[in-house]
């Protein structure tokens, strides 16, 4: 019967702990689904916005900003309803053209995540 020396056992246990420990990516809110989808063309002038994440979101400390083709920012109000992992809003009166929806959310574990969703408004 073979035995593993204590040093080798400690190294194996440390390696297993690193491999199986939850990663930092699990701590950040990642988009699971969105409307609009990246690269989509939406019929305007009003569009519904819904972004579902892989974790619960603190809506009061999250924000949405719409940037037009000239990079002019417009703050978009986040609604208070819906599932705890989803933010919802509505952008009204959009002219045809390219837009970016810039989002920043605070997951309930305290991690902030940011990103952008590019899309167009016009005939699909």
C-alpha cells in the first residue's frame, strides 16, 4: 500500500481548492438576455428595454443611459417592477439611427458591472 507524503498531500489539496473555488466571474452580474439584443434593429420610435442578469440587481443603484450616433447621452429611468434579476425601462421618441444602451448595475452582492448594447432604430 502506497502513502502520499504530507507535502504532496498539501499541494494536491491546495490545487483542488483553487480549481473548485467559485471564481470572481460568478460575483458579477452578467447579461443572460436583453431586449434590444446587441446588433438588433428595433421598430421605433418607442422601444421597451428589458435586461435580465444572472443575479439579483439593486435597481435603485443601477442606471441606464442611451447614447445616440453623436454620443449624446440621455438618462433612461429604470422601472421598479419585474423580477429581481431584471431591469426594465422604455425609451420614447427615438429617431431612426444607431444607438448604444450603456448599463451599469449593482448586484446585491455589492459588485458593479458595466457594459453597452449597440442597436439600431428603423425598419427591420
